[in-house]
C-alpha cells in the first residue's frame, strides 16, 4: 500500500488499525511534492521560518498523538493477526449461510481485515437495512459500507457509480471487528445472523 500514485494517505482516526485520535499520514516519493505538502500542512510557511509564502493550514500532528501512533506501530503485527483471527472466526461461523459473501483477500494480497464485511446477495431473504435493524435489537452494532465515492455531491463533474461499487455500497454491512473481540462474541453474532436469515427465509 502507498506505493502507487503521486501521494498516498493513511488514516489514524479512532476506528482504524493504528489510531492517534484523529489525523493521518501522507506519503510520497517525490521531493518537490513533499516540500509543497509540508508547507501546506505548516500554515504555508517557509521551512524553519515564520515567513508565510502561500496559503496553508495547520495540519501538524501533536507530539502526544505521534507518541500514541508510534507506540501502536510497535504492536502493528499483533493487531493485524488479531484482525485476521477475527475474520477467520466469521468465515467459519458464516461459511454455509446462503446469500452472504465475505470480503476475502485476493490471492495476491495479505489483508489486514480492518473490517470484516459481508455482502448480502440479491437472493438473500432479507434486506441489508432490515438485517442491521434486527441485529441492533439484539445488541449487535453494525455499519453500512461506505457509499460509492462517485455519488458524493462534491465533484464538479457528475459521475455514474460503477456497478460493483454501487452494489457493495447498497448491500454491504460492516460487522463488529475490534481487536478486543472474543471468539464467543463472534460466535454469538454469527449464530444471530444465521437465525435471522433462516427466520425470514
């Protein structure tokens, strides 16, 4: 990750694998773009001075946030393995539930499984909204998957969402995925989903 394009961005927001409360990291291998981005993030100042050369913002991370992030970076492999273990529990618990697909990693990739997500296929006996509501009534918190980015009204040129992105945004559900989940928690969630799918089906 972060090795293609002019820039890549990583989020350290509170729900991510590594957190600093808010904020993130921008990476590039282009020295000229790096200098420009650093200036923008430091109020547009010339490095090492108080001379403002361009319009900028105050996007610097505090020392406390950086310390939190660096401490978690030392445990990143432990967190990744916890996420992958949680996904494997979901994969076992939902293996034979018709109408549900999990977000499995591609053969060429190693996913950190930041979120375990399911996709309710068209043949599923229940809608994503109905399933989420029923899970909430049983104390299971879920989230919809992000909308297709092309649908946001911020773009100057309107774009039609591509079919795969649209399907995922409409039929995807993020399941509880925190690194502190126990196997018994995941087994309860899977059993509840299984029961709800059978009740409706």
